C-alpha cells in the first residue's frame, strides 16, 4: 500500500517482495508511472530506502524496508500541438476514448517528436490533460505499440488518471485484442503467466525472464478460427506490460503474423506489421462510477489479411455497439 503525501509516496516492503530490484518494485507498485521515469527518479536521488538515498536501480530490497519516492512537480510540456484527425469514440469533461490508427506513435520520443497521439491530443484538448506520468505523456494512462491499432483511454484530469490507473493496477479494466498467430493451438483456450523484462541479448526487445528479473505478466487467449497455418485469436490482458501479447505468444511458439521483432518477419497475405488490434476497452468511470465498454472492429488492412488467410471473424453479438 502506498501512503501519499504532497509530492511524496511511501511504501513498506512486504515479505513477498523481498529480493526485488528497486526499480522493478517501484514499477510494480506505482503503475501510473513508467519504469524508465522511475529509474530517472532513482538516478536523481529522489528515492530513499529506510532513510538512505539510493541511486542504483538494481538495489535489492529486504522485508520491512521503507521506500520513499519524492515526486517532482510536473514541468512545462515542450511538445507542439498538431491538428491531426482523431477517431474519438467517447469524450466527457474527465476522459476520452480514442481509436488509435496503426502507424501512430502514442507519445513523443527520440526520433518521433511529431505526429504522435500526444501531439494530436494537445491540439484537441489544449491544457485539459492530466499531468501524471511525466512531461511527455500528458493524459496517457496506458499505451499500445505504434503498429497496433485500437482503443486507448486518455485522462483529462489527475483524478480520472488515478482512477483509471488504479483499475489497471487491480486488473479490473477490460482489455481484449484480436490477433493472428502462427500455427493451430492444441487447446482452444489457455493462459500464459510468465514475467516479462528486457531481453538480455538485445535491450531493444522484451522477453520472458526468470521470476524476480521482470514484472508479472498474464495473458488469457482463445482460438476463434484456424486456416492455412494461422489462428485468429482473442487475447485478454490481465496485466499490461510492454509488448506483452507479442512476447507471450512468441514464447509458446505462436508468434503474431507480420511481427518483425518477435516473429519470422515474413510478409504472407500482405501483413506489413504485427496483426494486433485492441478491439474492446471497458472500465468503471472514475467520476460517475458507471461501467462503460467500447468496441471497434479491426481496420481494413487487418480484415483484408484475414480474408486472404481464410480466417473468419466472429460476429459482434453485443446488444449495443458503440
């Protein structure tokens, strides 16, 4: 449990977390902050363990350690607003849900300082975006890869951001993806429960790693159809780690079609990148308390590849489409 006071967060290490790296522990407990941002805070001397500042991110924790994180106030955002069309599925005074197109980066980074979702949001929302999670991620509660399409929740206020982040942390947010994977699955349904961390051989990639070296990651999958050596699957996320579905499916010998990082890198049926779409997003509105669920079918390119591979998408049987 995190005890929050102005610009500070205090945690007590419990028995099950003893032995964890400092950065991994904080990333698990403070899910509304990215691991890279927390590592930056550690390096700046903003984190102390039982009264002593720690600047080594790989410091191992012991049961009973008191961890204090001093969180600096948000800085002014040095990112330009851009008039980029957005497919807004829902919007109110506290949040919005966006259907992100394939090929759009979520937030600015080295080599991608324009054309991102954040650039578009700044134009659409102005200053009405939450300030949590660092200077270049206003409003961003969770994200999806550049070449993955689909639904994202964006917070306009810090209250909404904290409420949505808490649901992510408690694994109560509904998130389902549609994907095309290599090979037929032996069982129609299953779960991959394996920690994910940086690949030791290639720091640009993620991988399934030994317990204690990464963060717990759980993906539930269901095979919907099979044809010509490929399966159409639905994946439901219990956690939300970087590249989680792509890494988990590759780890059980079912890499995603078109995935040039974790798969064969081939281009059958015209798949130019990973066949992955965030089709369903559901959560309890952090202000009204009402459960809301949104659905968007895959983009045309995804549907075209499925038709070419002989894969049939299931009908949407919801009584209400949004």
